[in-house]
């Protein structure tokens, strides 16, 4: 029992954020309206090969509801555009944090590394969407609300934990094995990001043996407040 309570405490702000992530058609419509050559990108493209699967994805998501990822495009392209939107958010967040978070030492170096990783994820996803014949969604404007280093770390944990669960939720709907493998190569890195941020927050890097997936409606609801 004590261990269970400690795990619940360790989940902290990220859990509370996604707990409020319920279906909100108005918020989702607003979000959709706004989302109108590294080594990592090369590796991602290589993993995806020449797959041109743009079939309509399964209507069943891990949260039990109907999928709305088709609003980002059909099939695997739609899922990749969904992932790209989340990567835009994280890339912008860490790039801005370089000068705003008031970080020093180890945390400052970590922010620089995370910013670089997220930029490479954006480049890889963008190139892959185009290779599959799709059109990458436009990058929205973001507004991150925090006032100090502690606030940055709290928000970073929310984004990282939500991002990992988002990839886990979307994975079963990917049709192409090559695209699934490539997406898996990103979520592994995102999980390491989440663990590193949790350690900065003096929390357990992996509080549970299994990570719960999140459906698209939950994820979009969680990140919508940060769309400017």
C-alpha cells in the first residue's frame, strides 16, 4: 500500500492534466483549425522505406472511442501528422526554454539536448509525411504558461508523460509495419526524455511497470490550452 501511494504521488501534475482530458468538441475544433536533413531524419526515412499506405485507419482507438485522426489526413499519414503536431509543441517548448526557463548546469544541458531531439523528430516526421504523398500540418502558435524553473519542469513532465502515452495510443492504428517501427524509434527516445525530466523533479523515473495509452481526444484536450 505505501508503494502504491508513492507511485500515485510521483505521477504528479501529468496525471492530473490527463485526468481532465475529456472529450470536448469545441476545443478539438479550435485545435484542428490552428494546426492547419539530420541523421535521425535519415534513419526514420530509411525505416519507413517506400511505403505508400494511406488507407483509412481503424476506427477503434485504445480509449474505446472513434478515431478523429482522419482530420489530420488519411491512414498512416493522418497519424504521422497527429504525431508531428505534438512534436511541434515539444520542439517549441524546449527551444523557448533555452532562454526562458532560468536553467543552469545539468538542466541547461538537458534542455539543449531535448530541443535538438525534438527538432530532429519534427524534421523526420515532416519528410516522411511528404514521402508518403501527404501534406504536413502547419505548425501552430504556442503559449506556455510558467514563471520559473519549477514551473517549466512541471509543464515539461506533463508534456513528456502525455506524449509517450499518445504514441502508445496511436500505435495500434498504424497499418504499415515500417512506419510503426519508425514511430517506435521515436517513442523510445520520448520515454527517456520523460524519465530525465522526472529525475529533475526528484520523482521516480518510471513509477509504473506499464504505461497507459491515451486516445487522441484526451491528448488534444490536454495540449489545447497551450495553443495561442
